[in-house]
C-alpha cells in the first residue's frame, strides 16, 4: 500500500473516532445529568419545613395583598405547634394570620403550611373562605409588618433565659406556641411565647417586645 493510501486511511480512522466521540459524550453527559437529578431528588425528598413568624408573615402578607386587598395589614399571627415542630426553636410548620383591610372594611384569615400532615392546610399560602367585618378594635390593632425586627427564634431564646429553661427541663417535649399581636397601650407589637397550646391555659409564658427584643414580662395561666 502506498504512503498516500496509508495517509487517507489514517484520516478516515481519525474522522470515525471523532464521530464516535461526539456521539457518545452527550450520552454520557445525559446519563450523568440523569444520575445527578435522581440523586438530587433523593436528597430533596419532601420533609416538613418549619419557619419563623416573620418568614411566614412575609409570605402570607404578599399573598393577601396580591390576591385579596392591596392594603392588607396583619392584625394577629400565631403558630400551630405539632409533632413535626414543637416550637422550641421559634419555628413552626403551620402559621395562621388574620389580616385587615381598611379599604374593604374586612378581615380575613390566611394560613402558611410547610407541613406534611394530611390534616394541615394545603402547602404554601391559602386563604380561608369568606371574610368578616373589620371592627374598630381590630382596626386599631393592625400594624406594619416591618416593625417586627425581633423574630420568634430570638423570642424563644429570650423566654428560655427568663424561666423557660425550667419548664423545658421538666417537660423536654413541651410544645411552644407563638402569638404576635399589636399592643395599643404600649404602641408596639409583642410576641407571646406560650409554653402550651393555649394562651389561657399553659405552663408559663413570656412576652417579648417585637421591635427591640426586650423581655417585657412573664407568668403562668391556668
């Protein structure tokens, strides 16, 4: 075989190798992407998503202002501790908030849920059906959400430092509820850290200034 034929043969072989490489590399990449996606799906399997009051409030307020009333403002927000999140870290997988609208003259309840419990509200933000009249008392309790500078995770720590540790030591699995309201007398939003699931019946509670993070008072009800 002449040298020119050898040269052409070598060129043909090289061309075939290039074609094979180009056709197999994307498949390898695709396979790698598939494996990566499968791995990612496993690592991001659905799990409960506990968040703080201000995180939940931000989500619900945005939804309420977009879907219900542009001037919607919070009146009341509270956590719903459960088996997924007992609330000791200031977080919950379910939050409920009441918003008021001066323009509509109404109040309406919203939920945020990161819970997997079948009995919990649907995932994300949802609105309760219907609304109620906004009375003067509730109107006076509406507040701007940006005033809440001390979140419930911090409130949890402060409450523990002011007697909460004794309750948790005696009841390690104690569920903790958080209630955020505006105190018209003090002219400030307050966070109630409730060691129990009801404000009127609990093993103890602490009240935190939601603007400054200062401990206001504590006590026990029921």
